[in-house]
């Protein structure tokens, strides 16, 4: 499998690294999987990468800086490494969400967005740097969204403006966002992103959807 040219059914991992401008040493990553529905080249892979970055930039705070995009094949790392198995691109994007002076919630307070599929369990993506103090309340001692429909509108608008919606249950004929947890799992195509609730996620949390170790 290669990022230079790929075949139908190949699966790729996208990792987007970010940090707050006030603390550039404290970085975090969101990751996604995508399956090829037709053969293609690195141009198609990069186009999806741009859409993912644009989507995230739309929903996160203006103080969030995008550091790097890594696109890799869903295969164990080789030794010595094969340079055709990944693309690493520096980023210059910054977040666009401005809450009019409201304080950003701590980074452990994440917006939980479910990746919904036609069958099986849903997956979760936890977005740091999205929630402001007005977005969260705790009427019974547990943090919940103040206005969940408004957060869904934020996600829906970001999907549309970034064109990511064509890769999420949409009209893309090259790549589709999917879920794949293990090397022997069949990918399941994601049909929509649905807002869940507030999730407290440690910053040293180990993500489950990573390339399997060699």
C-alpha cells in the first residue's frame, strides 16, 4: 500500500496535531480513518486532508494553532521505514471560533462527536479547544452542553463549508471517512457526525484508532 498511488479498498489514517498559541509545547492529536472507494493518488489524499483541517479550524477557538498533518497507510511501520507509506505536511491554519470574550474551557473538557455508521457501535471523536464557558453548564454536578442543537449546527455548518460532508456519507467517489479499529476489522463507512455531550478526557489519553504496532 502506498500514498503515491492506491487501490480500491485501501485504508488510510489522518492525524492532525494542534496546540494552543499560549502553550505550544502542549500538543494534541485528532485522528480519522478513510477508505478508498476508487483508486487514486496523493492528490486525492491531500484534498481530504485539507477538508479535515478546514473542518476542525471552523469549530475550534481562535487560539488553536494547527501544527502538522500526517497521512499514513493502515499498515504496521516497517524497519527501515518506507517513505511511500506516509505524507507529513506542516500546517499554518488557526481556529476560527470566537465566543466574544468568553473564556475557553480547560482542554480536558471536550466536545464529544459521534461517528455514526449503518451498523455496529458508533465511534467517538473528542475535540479539545471547542467549548467556551457559555457552552457548558453543570446543573446536577455533571458538565453538559447548554445548547446541544446549537453545537450540532456548528458541526453541520463546518461540514458544509469545509466540503468534508462529501466524504461523510456524501458524494465523494474517491475516499470515504470510515471506522477501523484493528488490522483484521472490515472498515465501516461513517454516515454522519452527531454531537453527543461534554466528555472529560485526560490529555495523556491513548487513542484506540492508531496504526497497529509492528
